[in-house]
C-alpha cells in the first residue's frame, strides 16, 4: 500500500538517525559473495563430482544475465559430461520474445565455465545442439584433460554491472584494445560522436516507451526482490542495490515497496529519470555485433562480451548493458543503420572510467538450484 509523503519523511528521518548511530547496519543489510560458497548444493555436488568440477560450476554461476534471471541449468550426466539447458520459467518473453538475451546470458555463463575449467587444467569440448533459441537443450560439454592455463579467477567473482559513477572522458584506444583483445565485432563510439548521441537519446526514448508497456512492467515486477527476505528466498532477480537504488531511497523501497508499485506512475517516471541521470555520465558506448542471428552465433557473442567484461575492471572501466534500444521498435530496427554496422548489434554497453570499482551486489542461486545430477 502506498504511504503518504509525510509518513515517508518521518520514517526516512528515523532511518537516517538509526543508520547515523549504527552505520554497521548498512553492511548487514547486503548480501556478500562469500556466503554463496556455503550455499545449498555446493557440498552435495563435491561429494558427486569432486571439488574442482564443483568450483567450475560455482564460478560459472557469477555470469551476468538479463534481469539477473540466471536462465541456465546444468545436467550432470557423468563427472565429465554436462548438458547446458535454459529454464523456461526464467525466460523474459515481454522484453526478450526471441530469447536473444537469454542466449547471450548463456554465452556469458559458458565463458565463465570454460575459463574456470581451463584454469583447473581441463580442456572443454563443446557440441552445439540448439537449432532454435527455444530448444531447452542448448549445449553438450565434455571435460577432457588439458593444460592448466593461468587465469585470475577472482575476476569472475569481482566483475559486476556498473550503472553510476562513470567519468565522461573517452576510453583510451589502448584500453579498448586491451579489454576487447582486438577481437572482431566490437565498435566504440566516443562521447558526442553522432552514434553516441543517437544511442544516448534513443536509450532515453526507448525506456520512456518501455515503461508504458504494462506487460513489461508486470514481468519486471516478478523479477524485483524488494525485501531482504525475498532476496534471500529467490537469490535471483534484481534487488534495489542491483538497480542502484541505494541510501535512503534504497531503505525506503526495501521496506515499503512491493510488486504493485512497479505498475505505478511514480516508479515508471523514476525509471526514466534514473536512465537520464545515467546517460548524463558516460565515456561513450561499446557495441558488440554477432556474425549472424543463429543461436550458436548469439551464444558466441555472449562469450566475447564476458571475456571483455572480465578484463574491464583491471582498466577501471565500468560496463553497463542498456538493452531497451534493441527491445523496442522503431529503435531496434534503426540501430544497425544509425550505428553504421555491417552485422547485427547484440549488446549496447554504456562504458566509462570509474574512480573506484565497488563490490558486486547481485544475487546468485545455489548450485543445488542450477544443477541436476543424472549420473547413471
Ligand atoms: C543480455 C543482457 C542484457 C542486459 N540488459 C541490461 C539492461 O538493459 N539494463 C541494465 O541495467 N542491466 C542489464 N544487464 C545487466 C544485468 O542486469 C546484470 O548482469 C545482472 O543484474 C547481474 O548483475 P552483475 O552483472 O552485477 O553480476 C544485462 C545483462 C545481460 C547479460
């Protein structure tokens, strides 16, 4: 139930007083990655496939995904034979009717998995199964013995989506080259370039249009974990911290907001205002294209995205996927031409240098919820 402005101010000042006296409570409020290792399913999986293979799955689970829906499921047929599927309940039919973003998220998950597997000394054979983005079974993996490849796995835990605190200076070409590894399919548009200006404006307008779509807001409301209790229960979706609603506003929404508020005018308006604020601080845009629209090509794009994302922190570069231009007509139809791209764009990433790179805040489901053991 919405509360009056007066009540809000009273409760708000109580909160400031309380947190002023007990600043440590902010920390208790959040959810740390350390506790994820104690999560349900981790120990049980070690008993079945051993610690190294369990760790590979655990590292993979920190991949980014649209709405943090974590659409992946790994079926363990034997310690070395795994199937990656997507779970229909974690698709986003309103913003992602073609399952394009789902496949990109699966690609990021696969990249984390392969990176961790190589660091533990495994090779990974990948067979692509999916013909359509709606096939439940997407990939078959086989772990083989391989060369141990040095990789700072901490990167997989520290990577996070950043939405605020970007400096407005352009990305240095050397940094762009370092984080993309000079792989193909990456374009950079610096601030005030015609393409960046178009992306800035189109993103605001696409958001303005999207928040008016009730079905989209309803879908979003199912993925927002307003209270700490819900965050702990579901361990997926978006928390206020995950949406960058922090401080007093964060405390307020955690305590007084529920699913129906997402349908209200205030929330819709505040969303567009937040996007405008985000766009106002930007070091430009990185756009990632795929070779084609096939499921295999889109999964591969998700892998390239994650490879780049994992390297960005070392260069103090924040990465913010902003997908609404690709989700809303007419911008989705215009993007390729306006950005002068030869291939289809799959990721629009607002990027920028950061003063500091804060700790991740997004939730992850337990290994028990994203794996099923079917060893015969
Ligand atoms: C395909 C894809 C699309 C995304 N689109 C958006 C977006 O439009 N806006 C946004 O704020 N974050 C977007 N994200 C970031 C996710 O919200 C984020 O990865 C998720 O909440 C988990 O948080 P983390 O990246 O900090 O681990 C997207 C991520 C992926 C993989």
